[in-house]
């Protein structure tokens, strides 16, 4: 799998995106489930996936904090299209914000 890094504001957090195999990337619908992995040394306190635009619609949200080194799968609620905005916030107040193509990206690794 190919990995992609996105720079994040503030303390140098990166969101690493593992891309789906080409056969899966060709669809116009995202995978119904996205895996989030917290590879930072602090808990992930908030995580949300929403549609882009002026009136975003929440399609997935972290139910409880995610401990360092742990992973969780989030089910997408009525996903439409491929473009989404991902927002993460950690207990140390570090934040991450990225636009993603969830038709290609199925795994999100949050790293230092």
C-alpha cells in the first residue's frame, strides 16, 4: 500500500493516509467503515468526519477517547461522494484538520 503524509497545524502532527488498492479506489462511494489509529503518545479526545462545504453533515464521530497505540473502526452514516473533511483533537490541545478522498483512503493513522 502507498502511504501519504499531510502536514498539520501546530505541533507537527501528521495524518498518514493508507490508500486502498486500485480496484477499490475506482468506486464513487467510500468504504462504509474507516479505521482510525492513534500513534501519538496522548489520547485522541475528539475525531469527526463531515461532508465539505458551508453546511457540513457529520458522517462519523469518535464515541469515546482513543488511547495511544489503539485503533477503532468508525462506520460512516449515509456516505455520499468521496470528499470529506476530517478533524481530530488530542488531550494536549493539538489539532488536525484535513480534506480527504474516502473512496481511496480507508485507514487514517494519526502520528507525531
